[in-house]
């Protein structure tokens, strides 16, 4: 080889730092580094694979009516693993093939071509979370209003569309103004509902409560030094639910009312610390809830405050 050929060969070789930089482009978008070195066929494959995995994920979420913790996070894990494998695979391919610079770089391997690819990929990717949120959303419990079912800081996943028939005892998400509340349905359209000394009356029938346990209550805003955990089962409810009683409070009594078509009455499980259907929106309550204000159904809790990861059906 002549001296001229050696100089030409040197000029077509990339430094180690340049190769590392190109490989790191794949962290922005899998396959981007491959476009930089004009390996566009492999680049397209590594761009489309994670996008296809995400699309399959969203379609699966749409088709599965009864989403469980295992299904949701199983599908999510598969999509994340595919995405990670695409990053690793594209990094390795770039490192293997990036030593020599292409003689005639194409437009997609130049900086403006890479920016165009990133913008196109981002436009598709950024729309997917919004699409997913239209089906499922994660929430964090901000208050004590649903104790003992939810503690403050509990995290849960909710289905935000086509969440099925509404029954007494269901826990649902309700919109009031710009806020979203999680409460329990206690009365349905056509029911009469009232409260007398903390006892719920549905269609004139008192709903019995049984004591499960008594705990110390250090809340300075309540007169009682104890809280009671009670069991209560509404008409048609599959299994009893638990409620918290902090003692006598003004909201223990509520005048009887009859619900109209597509109207529902909601209560918090912590009856003495819940802004629910007993209070109007003017005082930060829910009032009687119309069907169009019901926006979602919690599916499962995946994080318990003070404990960490803890899956639990709701």
C-alpha cells in the first residue's frame, strides 16, 4: 500500500470517542446511530421494533376487558424488554460497523436528517402515553377519605373507559369541577337514601354494621380517642366492605332523598372525613352524582403507603 493510500485510509477511520458518541445516539432513539453510519435498513428495523411493541401493548390494553395486575405489568414488561434489547442491539451494531466512514454519506446520516428522524419518532412516541391514559391511568390517594380501603399515598391503576355496569359497593372515580375523587357507590338510580346516626338507609332499610376492630385515634380534630373499623354490606354487593367510624359527627345524619334517572349517591369509607354526596360542590363535596361525571373504575392497588410494592385487588 502506498503512502497516499495509507493517509486516505486513516482519514476514513473514526476515533474511539466518535464511535462512542454515535453509539450513544441510540439512547435517544433505538436505531438512530445506525442511520448516522448509513446502515439505514438496520436503523429502520430498530426504530420500528419498539414502536410496534408499544402499539401491540396499547391494542392489548384495549382488547382486555378484565385487566389484572399480572396482565398489565406483564405486557408492560414485555414492551420494556423489547425496547431495551433494541437499544443494546443497535449500540452493538453501531460499535461493530462504525470504524470506517462511508464514502458518500446520505442525507439521513447528516445532523439535519437525524433531527428529522428524532422528531418523527418523538411525534409517534409522545402520542402513545396520551392514548394509553385514555384507557388506563395511575392515581395516588391524597387523603384519608377512603380508609381503611386506601391509605394516604396508596397508588392504584384505574380503567378510564367502558368500565362496565355500576353496582352498589363499587369504588369509582368521580369528577367534580377540575378535581377527581375516588368514592364508593352506596345508592343507585331510583333508590331512596338517608343516614341516621351514621347508619345508612337504602330504600328505607337500615344497612347493618358489625365491629371488626378498635384502634387508637390520635386525630386532634375528632373527639373520640378511638376509631372503629366496621363491616358493612350493601344490597346486591358481592362481599362486605370495611368502613372507618371516628365517632359522632354532624355528617352522621342526612335527610332522605330519592335519586333520579342516572343519579348515584357516593360515600367515602372514612365516613367522618369524606367530602362526598352528603355535601354540595359549594363546600367541596360531590353532591348527587350524574352518570356523566363518573370517569373511571380503580382496578388494583400496586403500592401501599409505608410498605412499598403491594398488589391488591380493589
